[in-house]
């Protein structure tokens, strides 16, 4: 799995995990904002962009690989994990499974209650997967995710390289994800964010994620759909920056 790294070697770490069908490029604004003060780790998940030669299998496999990346850091490194959509689910799972590795998390737009019929989801994705490689359809998808013009070519490239097998696997992973019971025992801090125009299932689920972890913060950004870090990067960067500062050691 390709992992881009930048920033001072001895600084606190920010690990950014992108959403399905995107790649590390979605965090371009965040990298620019944070890289002078933090060590930045930005993976391209399996199947995506610079990791397109490796099929996406399960979120559990990704969690295991990312845990190894974090475990390789110097002892005592302060680690914040920031994830969007599928990446937010992976963030939750990573923190719940490896609380000793993750000091705090920023969970953005996570669907956490699971889909009722994952088999139907598999079938729909299998039938519609070829559309993802068509530039016209991909451009519509990019618009719905608030991908800015300067990142559109990156999105189209990532969509074109994403195999049907990886697309089906990551969509299924997203559809079947449920908050692990161990999330309730996570000792670190959590900031939970979403847009007010996200899917209703997501907006019903994230308050439960907040309720399961007393002390977490939950905020809904007005008028925004699924793509908060891309739709409002300045607001997002400031909100995350200030929150980390308040909760740093």
C-alpha cells in the first residue's frame, strides 16, 4: 500500500484516510495546511490510484496494514487519525482495535449501522461498475463529492484504475460496517463531523456513535452534503486544527 509522507520527522503524526473511489489527493488542502507542524501520513488504500495494483479486500485487512504503519513510528509518537466516509469507518475500526496506537480520531461522514441487504448492494455495484470508468459518469460523481476542478483529473484517473473487484469489495465493506463494541471503550478523544445534507441513514447513525463515546464532540455543518473536507476545506482545517490543539498532550 502506497503511503505518502511529508512534514518534520519528529513532529506529532496526522494519518489521513480517504474515502472509497478517491485517494490521498483528496487531502491536498489539509496537507498544505498541516505539513509544516505535523508529520503527515497519507495512504492510497488498496485498489486506489498509486495502490491500484493491489486489490481492495476488506476493511479489516486495511486496518491491519495501517496498524503496522503506525506501530513502526517511534515510541511515544502522538497520533491523530482523520478519516472520511469509508476512511472514517476504517478510522473507527483502527482506534477500537488498537487504542494503544491512536491518541485521537476525527471521524467524518461515517455510515455505522450497516446495510440491510449487502447481497443486493453487491449485485447493484457489479452491474453498474463499468459506469465508474466512463468520464461523464465519473464527473457527475466528482461533483456530488465536491471534488474541486483542480483535483478532477486525479478523481478521473483514480476511477478509471479502480477494478470491478475492488469496487465491489470496498462498497460491500462500507455497506456491512457496524460500529465495533470496543468503540465504547476507546480512551482517546474523538471529533465527529458530517454535513446536514448527508444521507439520512448516516445522520441517524453518527449521533449514536457520539452517544457511545462520552466526551466525544459531534457537529453538523449546515448545508453540506457528503464531502465536507472538499466542500469547505478552510472551515474543516481550522476546526480540526483547533480541536487537536485543545486535546494535545
